[in-house]
């Protein structure tokens, strides 16, 4: 027996195209990686990290554990499609191997097994039942996917992703693969009186409706339908969002081996961009759509447009880069870095002598092993500086004031806008200044400054602290004492301090020492952006104010007497719309000093 039918031809072509394109993409993407990254990848293969990557592939690419944690129903939908199809392939291969007793079987045989062997006898393993059960498992996910496109809110998603034509073609083909398989196997079961609880039952229903002669005509058409659905999906897959199936796996291994995206257009950005499944989980957390009314600039659309080389600068620039979407991404794509890379390639320009005036500039004052860098926004919020001065005085701390009389920006705003070379000049100046004055601890009230100091400055021998950490240390070491007044505060987690730097507990501990803290419904890693992020270079003041009002309303709902934040920019933004007073952390501490 040749085990051949004409409908095998398009399926074989589809498989050949799929793997040829995937191989080409893999080779091209690896070539685009930096030599250092390729070397790091090679070193990691024969280490224990590989086993960790294999486990993560199982838990995330097949079982979708992170999506389950975010939304159990959505997690089941993704898992039933991915893991269910995987099990169908494995079980089908085992069934074919058992039937051929380990001998050679054409590669397509296990895909169309029921067509070639409709009346195979069941052995020790009830394959017909297992295959029907797995098919039902996958079909339940398909039904949920159909329902999600119609009523996404029922699955806990306010907005679903808008797809381009290529994605819609692949999606439609995927949705028809398993119903087509059920129809084909059931039609064969109707003719041969075979099949298990699912295909057998549907087959009996078909036999009751159609005469045997018509069934003989319908059966080949159903297998052609199944084959063509597979063919269209396989050919469309590498050019659609479903390329994530073959991209997320190497991405997991790369991360396990220590590869990280850098502000550069190279590295392994290609793998990250095409690992996005456009599941849409990142859309709902975006305050640009929930509060400001922007619906086509979210990370899912940024990645889509960059992948298809249709990226517009308005999409690149219109982002708060607050990290809320990145914290929710089930694939762990470094969304902010990828967006920054796009800005860098567009805006960055060689720096000439525009910053030469900085070299002799030194407006610092005072002497001490502790340095205080206020930052641009803190300088525009003088109450914070006065409060920090009161705290330093109460602690008996001799302080070197880096920019009290005005200084040089930390460089992060320039970096966020894509002007990396200009930011590097600012960083070079400040790093030299810090080293010149011999400080051992650098304190800042600005989370924006804190993050760039820690990530880009390479300050050897200098401990960098946010003022919330420093104030907490002063309290614990007995350097300052405060009196609790029982006032009810709610705390706002600044993006750069919380998600950006992982500092959540220190500000809360300080607040708890002077009052009572009432948490907003979205806090810590899910904390809301104030809306005035320096990273957004496209949104106007109206949009910022809309986001600020929405945030202020959430804090008012806590019943707190005042809002406390730990970022001067957030303080200004929230105060514009808040009905309660808004304070910086340093202000409530200085007001409570004994």
C-alpha cells in the first residue's frame, strides 16, 4: 500500500515552505546578533541552564502558566490550543509507530492516519479514544477563541488586538483546522462504522443524514478541506503573528543564557519582536487607551508595525514607557528597550562640541561623604529640597549638594527620547564630578535619576540610594526620630521607582512610621503611571491631564486624607487633579521630625 492521496500534495508543500522560511529566518537573525551574544549563546548550550530553559518551554510555550496567572480562562484557551495540538502530534506519532511496529512510515501518515487506517483494531492502548479526547480538548480552545473575538469582556479582556490581513488569514486557517479534522475523521467513521465517542458519534449523525453514496463523495472533500486548512496555516505562519510558536522557544533559551537587549538596533531584537503572539494582554493595562483615548500605539501594535516595516514615528514616541505592559507580557519581551532602540535609530545623532561648556562647570556646594543629587524635577519642587535639608540636619549629616545651585541633567530624559550620544555626554560629566568630590553614598529624590545612576553610570565605590531607602536607614539606625500622627495616607508607586527599580517596601515602611497607609486597588508592580512621563514625546498636556485625573480618582476612592508619592514629577502630575493634598515622602517625614 502506498498510503498516498492527492490531498497530501498541498500539505507537503506547506510543511516544506514552513520549515524553509523558519530556517532562513533563524540563520538571518543569528547573523544579526552581536558576536558577544552569539558567543554567550554558544557557551550556554552545554550548561545546566539548558534544562531550565526546557522546563520553561514546557511551562510557558505549551502550558502558558503566566497567562493562567493573569487570566485562568484565557490561559486555558491558549493551553488547549498549544498543548492539545502538541499532544495530538505526539499521540498520533506513537499510534503510527505502534501500527507499523517500529518500521518506516511516510511522514504524513500520522496526520491522516484515520483516512488510511479507518478500521484499525484497538490494541492495549485505546488510541481512538485518546485521539478523540485530545481533539475535543483542542476544539474547546477553538470555541473559546471564537467567542473571545465576539465577546472579549466575558473572558476578562476589554479590548482584543486589531490584526492585519496576513494575521487574519492565518487565524482563520487555524480556526478551521480542527473542525475540519473532526469532519474528515467523522466522515470516514460514518462510511466504515468506526471512530470513538466523538468522531464515531458525529459519524453516525452524518450517516443518518446522508446516504452511503453521497458520503463516499463527501469524504475526500472533507480530507481536502482539512489538508488545505493545514497548508494555508503552514504557509502563512512564518509571515504572521503565529511565527511566535517557533520564536518564543529560542528566546527562552537566550534569556536563560544571559542575553539581554541593549539600546542598539542589533542584538537579538528580531527574536523578541517575532516572539509576540499579539495575545492582547498588554492592551488593557495601558493607560493611554483606558484614560487618554489612544488605541493604536500600544506595545502589541508597536511590535506588529516594527516587524512588518510599517512603523510610524507617532507610534514609537507615544508611549509612557511606564512598564505596565511589560510587567504583564506573558513572553517577557523587553518592550521598553525595543521601543528605545527604535527611537535611537531615528533620533540619535553624533554629538559635536555642543557640550564642551560642561567641562569647567561645577555648581556643587558643601562637603561630605554623602552626596545629594536633586535632579531637574526636584529643583522645580523646592519643598522636597527643603524637606531633605531638614532631614539631613536632623541626622547631623554633612552633605555635598551636587546641583543645589543648578547642575547638569542626569541624562535619562535624553536617553528615553532616543538621543543616546547626548545622554552619554551628560553621564560622563556627572560621573567625573561625583568622583572628583569623593562621595561614598549618592542620594537622590528622583527615581528617574536613580535608575540611570544605577544602570548607566558604573559608579564604582559609590552606593546609590533613593531618598526613601536613605530615610528608612536613618530611622532604623536611630539617626532621626519621627512622631506618628495617625493620618491616613495612600501611596503612589512611581513607575521608575517600583517597576523600574524594584523599590516597593521602603517607602511604605517610612509612611507607616508616621501614619496609616491605605492601598489603592492597583499598586506595587501594577501601580498606575501619573501620566506625565518624560518618555512620552508625542502626547500633549491634555492627554497627560486626562491620565492624571483618572489616577487621582483611584486614590480618592481609598478614603485617604492625602496622597504620598516618591517622585517629584508624579507629585506635580497628580496634584493637578487630586482632591486631597499630595506630598512627597520627604515632606511628611520632615513634618514629623522630633
